[in-house]
């Protein structure tokens, strides 16, 4: 049975072997609280790379037992991110999380060709799992944060990551909607052309255990009534599990509209590196960071 709520990921992980997570520059209360919650739930073992006196002070202020974590001393944020990657490369952790450092410094550590976590010719993409109270199941969407304007090859890679994430969420045959501004096949609109190619690849069995359709406008992708009104017949439309957006503007606006106006909760990770990478914003809630840890642990 598929996972339809983010809380259910926590329940699934409790029955699995615990994963080891390393947090890069984990000097802030939100990161430490989220890691502490995950450790207390029994879903991970936590390694905190950062300034040990600061970490101990934060733990004391929030009544957290610092002995729950392994602490690796590194006061410099750039070196802390590098050291976190080294821990992964030594096989001492299963996935990585961003702490109090900026996204660009975190990503530079991951992308470093000598000491980072990149695989040859890999495509990095940000996968978000949204729980919107107005949709009856989870929505798995990409890309909202990493790739500004993915080309066709990158969209194909993202599609595979969306499907892989859906399978991990126990959705046996996920329905993938390739989003454009319209469900009409307009050859002058590049998003429609890419969507049609990816959909036809799906028809030809080039994506395993998934149903794919596109181009689809967002209304017909997730709303059955819109499909009925427009007379659109599709195995995906009106019931999509996964949404592949044509560019970061479309994806990011959808993501923020869901979270800021619709009360959606989320978990997210970066796919395409050697291990899943949690890329929560420094301003994200402890709950969002916990769900992101859980999602990355599920994918690790």
C-alpha cells in the first residue's frame, strides 16, 4: 500500500535498518533539533560536523543530550562541508544534510571533483514531496531549486528520479505528468515538445513501472473535474503522483504557493550524487527538516 502522508515515512523507517547521516556545519538549533528528533525516533544515527563548543551550547540551551551524536570538530563552514563529504566517501555515513552554511557553499563541497560526491555525467536535481491538504495523496515534484532550465536529457534524468522516489514511497506504478502551460500539443512551445517526447518514451517502455503523459497543464494534471470539462482522456491526468516542471520558475512558484498559501508540508532531497543530500533552507521548520531527513533516509 502506497505512502500517502509524510508521517508514514517515519513509521516505515522504524522497521528498517537505521541509516547514518552526517550534517555539515551543524551549529544551529533547527538542524540539531531535527537531527535529535530523527535520532529519538530511531530512524538514523547522527554525526554533527561543526564547532563542538557551539554544538554543546545549543544542546544545553534546548535540553538535548549531546551524547546522542558523534561530533566531528571543524569550526570553518567550508571545511566542515568538505569533511562531511569525506565522511561519506569513507563509507562512514549513508547520506548528508546541510546545516547552518549557505546553499552555494554546501553545493560546492558536493560538486568538488576531487573531494565531493559527484558521479560521472550525473544530473543533480531537487526532488520535493508535498503533502497538500487539498490533494488526497502526496505529490512528488521537480525541479524547484537546482536546475534553472533543464534540457531534454536532464528532464529524462529527473523523470527517472521522480519514478525512483515514487517507488520508494511504495507507489507501484506512479503516474507522471509532464507539465506545460497547456495540454495541447503546440510545436512552437519547447515545453510541449519535450513533454511529448518524454510521454512517447513512456509509451515505448523506456521508463520502467510508470505511466507518463504530457504535455499537461497543471489543472488537468491534478483535477479530475478539469479533465471531464475539457474532455481529456488520459491514464495520468487528474490523478498525477509526480509532476515534472519545465523550468525552475514554474516549479518554484508551485512549491511556494503550496507551502505559503495552502498549508502544505514537505520533505525534500537532492538526487544524483553518490548519496541523497538534504538541502533544507536555513529558515525551514524543524518538521520540514525532519521529513527531509526521513525522505533521504528512505532513499539512501
